[in-house]
């Protein structure tokens, strides 16, 4: 696919405040041990970047509501939700999750899910909206893992269906890690199409089959990645016949990511984002964006990738 001239990413520059609405849970910070590899600081830096570059108007940056027990229990097991709420996760479960339990972990996790519910609801009206968190695709019904407590996309899907706002869903997961939890949760759901393009030798080491998986070799570059994506997206959108697309715009395929093992440049990732959004716009399907992972050796690089995603999303409104 060729990105149209109107969305030539080399021409995108900060300008007048746009119409993009975003939800930020950056105020809800998890206390982590010294040297922990989760980049907690990126969320506040991203929020500030969008304001500084005038990509988003201050009044369009929203504080997400807390996901309720009712919303979470449409997807997650009661015992697991209670263990998170009450701090009764055992040490093995906390190691698998990657976070020590704290009240702040509970609050942030609920707010991050709330941001995806809100951004998806808004996208149905506006066409595109963005959660500056979320993409917690390693969360299963009965457990969390890989820094993912609750599966925000699947909870948002269940909530919108409960409101009779949607039926069919496509998940376009371009985080560098396969969305194993999302795939497991959607395995018996014929109305959800799950597409993941990820590092074949990267975490999780036991993959869960989705509707369509593309495994990438270590060192995959821009040209190879974009060619594979351009071939896959028409099939995804044709077979999904979706009422909404959840797009996990991970920053971790970037060449500077500590955990990514791919070689995508900033330009390549911007072309990726524009390709997804353009193909969705061509068929008139709304897109709710989550930022998913990003673990840059230099945190500013990760923030720059996420900022560019928001800039491109704003250009589609």
C-alpha cells in the first residue's frame, strides 16, 4: 500500500490544536523498586509532549474513569479480580505479572482500562480517539502477566457490546510482543478478529494462536515490516467486517528498544501508523488507539514514537 500524499508522514509537523481526544492515566503512578525496567515515567512525559507540541488541546486531555467490577467481570474471573482488589496475589503471581502489588497498582490498572473504554466510545462518534495507556494484551481471564493486569481491549469490547454499541471487532496488535492474553480471551468469539504482527523469538515464548499471526525475524527492518503489513491489513479488515478497530500502536518495534529486537526507524513506525489509519478510514471503520509497549534505551525515543502516533491520529480528524 502507498500512503497517500495527504498523509505523507514526512510532511506532518506540529501546528494548530487538533480535534483528537485522548485519555491519560499519567497521574496514577505505581511505586516500583529501584531499577525496575517498566518505564513508568513515559506516561507523564507523553502527556506533556502532546500539550507542548500542540497536538492535543488541553481540554481534550481527559482523566479516565475507573473500570468497575461489573465491567471487569465480563472478561476476568471473579477470584482474580478480587485478588487484585484485595492484594492477595501470591508471590508467584506477582512475579508473573511483573509488578509488586500496591493500592496504586489497583487504581492505575482500573483507570487504564477506563481510558480504553472511553476512547473506544468516543471513537464511535469521532472516528479516532486514543488512550495514552492500555494495550495490556498479556492479561488472561484468570491471571495477569508481562506488566498487564487487566485486558483493557477485551473489557472495552465487552462493555460496548453490553451497550449494544457494537458487535464485530478487529484487534490490530502491532506491539512487538504477541497479544497472547487477547488471543486466548477471543478464541471462542467469532465476532472478534485478532491480528498480531510480532517478534517470533520474543516474549511470550509460548504463543496463543489468533485469527492471524505474522512472526517476524529478529532484525526486521522498515521495508520488510511495512510490506508484510500492507499485505495483511486488507485481509484483516475484509474478514473482520468490524464495527470498531482497536489498534495497539506499540513503540517497541523501534530499533532503540531494549526488548524489541527489531530495526524499525521513527519513519517506519510513522508509516505504519498512517497505513493502519488510512486503510481503516477508507472503509469507514472507527479506530480506538492504545499505546501498548515501549522500553527504549533512551526514554525520549519511546515518547517520540508515541507522540508521532498521536500526531498522525490527529491528522485523520
